[in-house]
C-alpha cells in the first residue's frame, strides 16, 4: 500500500485501470475548484478547505497493491483489500453535534467489527465551525450550558468508544480534528486486521488524559500509530521469501502543546518550532519500536493546517529552517481545536511511498 498526493485535475487524468487499485482518498479544495471530483468510484472525503499554495486542490490517495472491493453501508462508503479497509462517513446535519458524532463513530465501529478490520490506524475528522460555541444537546451533559463544538465532538466520540467496548487509554488510533467553513461532519478512517502500536509523546500528557479545563471529556486519540502490514501476497516471485512487513507511521495532528498547555501564544513561528520538536520526539519513540533510523523527519509527508493565511510565509520559513528546503508539505487554511493554536502539523511515513513530482514543486 502507498499514498500519492496530487491535484484533482491530475487525479481525473489517471487511467481507469489505476483507479481500480485505489482504496480511497481525502481531498482538500477551494470552493472554486471545479476540477474537484464530486463522484468517484472509491470512498473519497471531499473537504472544503482552502489550499494555500500551488494547485486549488490537494488529494491524498491510498493505493493497494492488490485488488480492492467497494461497498456501502448506511452513510459509510468503504473499500478494502486483504489487510486494509478505508472508509468515509459523511454525516448530514441532523441533530446536535455531540449526538451526530456519537452516531458516526458507532456506525464506524460497528462496520469494522462486522468486517473484521477492527484495528484502526487513523481517523481524519473535519467538522464545521470547530471553535463555535452553541447549546449542547438536552441529554448531553448534566447542565445546559453552551459548549465549544470541539468539546461536544469529544463527548460524542468518547461515548461511542465506551458504548462499543473500546479502550479509552493506551492503544488508540491516531487522529486529527480540524474545522471547516462549510459542510457537516466528515470522518475518514483506515483500519486493519491486526493490532497496531500507539505511540505517545514524552513531552506531552496523552490527549486522553488531558485535564477537564479542555472540556468535560478528553479526546480519544494517540500521538501516532505504527502499523506493520504483512501482506501474504508480497511473496518474492519464484522463491519462498516474503517481503518484510511494510511499516507505516501515522502521526496525529500535532501542535505547540507541552504537558497539556499551549505554548507560545500569538507566535506562529515559535509554535511551529515547538510542534516540530513534538513530531521529532514522536518519531524517536516510533524508532525505538522498529529500529533506529527507520523513520526520519526529512522523509515525512506533512500536512500543515494554518489558522491565519498571513502566517504562512513565517511558518514555511521555520519549517525550512528545521527540515531543510526540500521537505514535502501541503498547506491548508483551517481552524484548529484550541483557539490559541495557530498551526497544527500532521505527517505520514510509509516505507514504500511514491511521489509524483507535480504536487511538491
Ligand atoms: C492536541 O494535541 C491538538 O481530537 O482527534 C490533535 C490531533 C488535536 C487530534 C483530535 C486533536 C485531535 O490536542 C489537537
């Protein structure tokens, strides 16, 4: 399995034969990008989020080395090969965000149990107006105060983990949670048949142990998730050898948080530096499990969520300063789940990732 990153325009030019190996994708686009696919033969999270550099859209497409089956169940479009399932749930605005979120995650967990892909690598969560404050659902909590929507999302997500008998600490999936201007709740997910290894950050309290000041329920995610994909079909031709498992590292949305506190208020450059220090230590933790030098900061594919587009040049310059000039990143404009965070960076490492030249000029 590998991912490629390209614009919608390039995506639509790919041959059909290629598309039959696509597990799914996530695409970010400016509302004005008419090339953006609205209908695909594979599960596709279509996120309306401004792309700050280059093409008007940026798609991350996951491709299987074997054949892929496509299905739909309720609100979930999903696909799978013999060891990985990719799904997208698009939740219409039906009720309060907490209830919608709980329902969304319940449906996902139920599908994964049924299909036998219960080990979740990663969630991608996109919700409208993440920092907005509105009235919580009547049965949501023990008072009827207004609550920030990200905090409502956390209640619904945690309720679904509990109701599905999933652990709230320890081996949690990697994740990100970002705000969009429009749309409802979009959750994309990738899961497999065997356990993954959650990685935590020794500079940070685990998110699932954040104190109550960040909301009545803590967020259910790990700092990164290490996935070893042993593909029985990856036999070396005419020998008894099989390829060693592919190692994937999904680094969650990472921000300028040390302990549990936001650091460097109003300073996008210092927040970027702190965030990269967090990512670096997460990579070191992952390498303790799989071997020194397996993953390194310069080979990652980064996605950078920038709250204020005017901060982009400074954030990019700081990344160049730390990573060198040739790092690979897509920059998007998004609201981040704490109002004092100006930047959030996530990353993926895959040992067989292939990149087209185009997106990262
Ligand atoms: C943080 O470290 C920043 O709620 O799923 C990062 C990644 C963040 C995932 C989530 C939130 C989430 O707390 C915010």
